[in-house]
């Protein structure tokens, strides 16, 4: 679940998937090579770090950083068989 900051409380919001939206897309993600999945996950992590930093800056200095970061993205799951 994601959280939305309000005046003094954190309200949980339901997670809406953005990439795993259909069986066809899930299968396409599963068909990616391990190097491709690792490369994509590295990009996702970098984006998540940037969004988290933006959210932190917003919480620390609302006037200087009026927009919080967006919801973080999920990493692509790596099948344990691909690691063998």
C-alpha cells in the first residue's frame, strides 16, 4: 500500500498497478532475459530514489518543495530459476 500525507496523519491508499496490468504484460515481463530485467530494475530503483528524495524534500520544506514525489514503482520479480 502507498501512503498519502495529510495534515497530521498518514492515510493508506490502495495500490493501483501500473505495469502488471494484464496477463499479457505479465507474460512479457516473465519472458525478459535476466540482464534485461536487472537493467530495468536498476532504472526503476533510480527513479524510486528520486521520487523518495522529492517526497522527503517536500516534507522537510513545503514552501521550497511544494510537490511531493509520486508513488514508487515495483521492481520486476526475478524467478529463482533464472539465478541458477
